[in-house]
C-alpha cells in the first residue's frame, strides 16, 4: 500500500484498544470498502501491530503500546 | 473537547451575527453597525424644473437655448428643438429678445422629473461575499456537528477533524460578519485560529509518530 490514511489507522487501532473484534465488526467500524479494509489489515499485520486468529483481530504487544500512545496523543490535543 | 465546544459556540454566534446583519441590511435597518459609521440616506425628491419659454434664444438653425430653474438655481438648457411647438405656442422667430429681459411675463412650463425605473438595486460585492462565506460557514458547522456526534475511542480521529471543521466554520463566519457589520467582528474568529493551529500541530505530531511506528 503506497499511501495510508492516518485517520483510518487510528480508527482501527483505537477500536482494537477497546478489545479484540471480529473482522466484520472491525470492517464496519473502519468505514472503508471491504477490499480497502483488507489492505489496511494486512498492512498493520505486516508491521506487527495486529494479529488475526480464528476470525478475531487483536492487538499485538507492539500494537497495544502504539494504540495506547495514539490514544494519549489524541487526548492531549482534544482535552485542551 | 473543551476547545471544540468553545469554537463551535463561537462559530454559531458569528454565523448568527452575520445572518442578523445581512437580514437587517435587506430590510433597511442596520442594528449592529456602529452609529458613527451609519449615515441615513436623504429622502429623494423630484427636482423642481421650470423652463421659461419666453427666454429662448436661437443659437443656430437647429439649437435653441432656454433659461431654466432647477430647484431654484438658474441655468441655461440647450435643446435641438423649439419647446413652443410642443405646448402649442406660436413659433416666433424673434428669439433675440429672449434671454435677459423679454417684454412681458415669461411663460413658465414646469417639467415633472421622470421617475427612475423601479428596479431593485444590485447587491454589493461585499454582501455577496458575506452571503457566500456565511453559507460555507453554516455547511462546515453542520459537518463538524455530524463528525463530533460519534462516541467512543475509535471516533477520536473524527472528533479532531470536527475541531478543524468548526474552526474553519468560525473563521468563515467571522469573516462574513466582518464584511456585513465591520472589521471588529474579525475578533470573533480568534478561537478558530487557535483551533486550526491545534489541529495542524496534532496532525504533524501524529504523522511523525505513525511514520516511526509503521516504517
């Protein structure tokens, strides 16, 4: 994937921060077309941020750290 | 979200002020305009114009000159026709005795001013620009409300974007209000500028951080 959207990545990572989710549920929350969602999912898997097991997508340890940091940055700028 | 609520409220106020001022201008009143800058238009009255027929003098074979009074001010009117033909008076080819002391009382013809065609005045470019900015501001405000209505962690990116929409809406609304009511209304846009700055700073930081994570 040549170009990625920060908003979409943040949406996926922050949605998974609330807990593991089924692929379909995550797809609905990502507000993407299904092929595009699969591109994002494989992109995040390649970078070791998410893992998929039995149709359930969850954050890896690295992904958990990244999502927590992302959440903190958003809070910093939104709670001003 | 405190900044978002502040910016949203200011945007609504700026939009309301611009709308009120434009509506007041449309109906002839200007409540928000400073009184020092408001000069009421003088009532337009038809000019009183009187042509003294006996004061005519022939300039050449075609042109006549008449003595006229317009609102009490005298002057000379050059016309390529003899007005006496129009009013049934005999054409007298003795114009030399006219101007400056004709014998007897001069014949007066009051001429009613021709009313201007009743056309609505074209809107000023400032008004058109204010209306366009106000419409853009309203659209962005609705978009920011739609983006901010989402709840949960996954919507934080959307709420940050809503801050940008609300800030842009406030800037457009304050510009519209400034065009309609005067430059001091630009001060309303200060929280909008802060909001745009915060959004850009957050965006820069997120991009830098995600680049380190994703590469």
